[in-house]
């Protein structure tokens, strides 16, 4: 099994799409379906964590009179 914690958001999304595709195919044995579902849940949680981290990094750039950035302010609501 791949280390989900070390995956980028894009890698985890691609893996999650593969899990969903396999489950939707209906051609997976019950035990494997359960394992895939559990892996999908872990991948989903990882993607949500990565999105939350990205949201927390989003900042509003404050420009000074000369048009140059003077600092950053966290975006409201994040």
C-alpha cells in the first residue's frame, strides 16, 4: 500500500478516483471492496487535510502606494 501521508493532493485525488472507479465497476470481490472503501476514506481525509492547509495559506496581498506588496493578511473566513 502506498504511504498516503506522503502523497501530494494531486496524487491522492488520482488514487481516490481509481478507488471510486474500481468500486463502481462492480467487478471487485467483497473483501477487496471493503479494503478499497477503507483506502478511499483515508484518501478522502488526506485530500481534505491538504485543502485545509492550502486554505490556511491563502493570503490577501496588500499593495502600498507604489504598487508593491507591503505584507499579507489572512483571507477572512479561512
